C-alpha cells in the first residue's frame, strides 16, 4: 500500500473496537498518525495503540472522553494538536444504538441517542474546523442506511442518524471550499452486541441485500479511506456500503 496519508493526522471517535478499530488500522496503514478516542473501552484502546505503535513508532495516541460532555470535545482537539501539531481529518464514528419503541421513549433516551449521534459530532466538527481549514482537511461521518429506511422500534436512533445525514450536507456547504464533509452509511456489517438481533432477524436482514451476505468492518474502513484520501472533488455526499440493501425495495 502506498503511504498516501503519510504525515497526516486523523482523529477517530469510538476507535477502540469494531468498525472504529478497522478504520484506524486502514488509515494507519496508509501512513496517517492516529488520535484514537475511546470512552469505556480502555483495555481495547490501549491494545490498539500498542499494535499501531509496534508497526510505526509514536504513530498512535489515545484520548479518553465522554462525548456527551460537550466541554470535553474542545479538549480532544487541543490534545490532538498538542501531540501532533496539526489535524487533517476527523471521523465521527462513535455511536449509541438501542431500541426505543413509541409509548416508552424517555428524555434520557433522546439525550443519549441524539447526544452521541448528532450533538457530539456537530460540536466536535465546530471545534475541529479552524484546524481542518489550515490543512484543507476533511470530515467523514458514519451514518446508517436506516437514516432513510427507518428501522422499526428504533425511532430515536433513526431520527438521530437522519439528522447526522442532513448535517453532513449542511456542513459541506458551511465549511467548503477548504473542508470536505462526507458520510458513510453502513448496512449489515456487525450485529449489536446485546443479542437484540437473533439468527432469524439476521437472516431476514441479509435476505434484503442484493449480495445476500453481511459485510465486514474493512468494507467501511475502505470507504472512509476513499473519502479522505482519494476523493478530492467529493463533498456533501453519503456513500452507502450495504450490499445493495438500500436499493432493494
């Protein structure tokens, strides 16, 4: 692989595990220095940092933060600049996901799901923007195909991801021409860890993809890499990586 991101600095939220870790590995392999955000997954974050630094010394650092604490988002940017003296890309990957059925939705559900999926990315983009302008950088938001195809019993999550999708287009207009803003919308990639999707539900979802299979975290990582490193004339777009699920009506 060519080191197309050599010398670049990228901040990824929710980078310690699952899709976030796959994105971090892919961008690091292209030469980028990584600031890896985590909240609770401390052991996984430290293991990933050690893995990346073993491949290239001093190329990965950690920042711990609760994304619902807006004041701490500015500190994340300051920590990144203190460590690497620049910022070239921001990947808003961290997300919360759980069911909220009508009649049982609480204000706490709203605050958690909208806070993680919309509020935090917005304020983190705002904090990062002055530094991304200096580097003609980019932002990639991880949305969801269910932003356009609502998932039953996930009302607040669907609303939040739809807002993040709209925010992507709005910020592309606000922050251009210096900063490109795009999104990746995953389909069935990894199943929730709370077993809310049993085998029958999983097979039902897969049956609606055109490729008749689930994807892998690496599929999302490749799409993020493309938008950051190989798409200089692309902004305000959402790239669905879903095996054709979004067009299979």
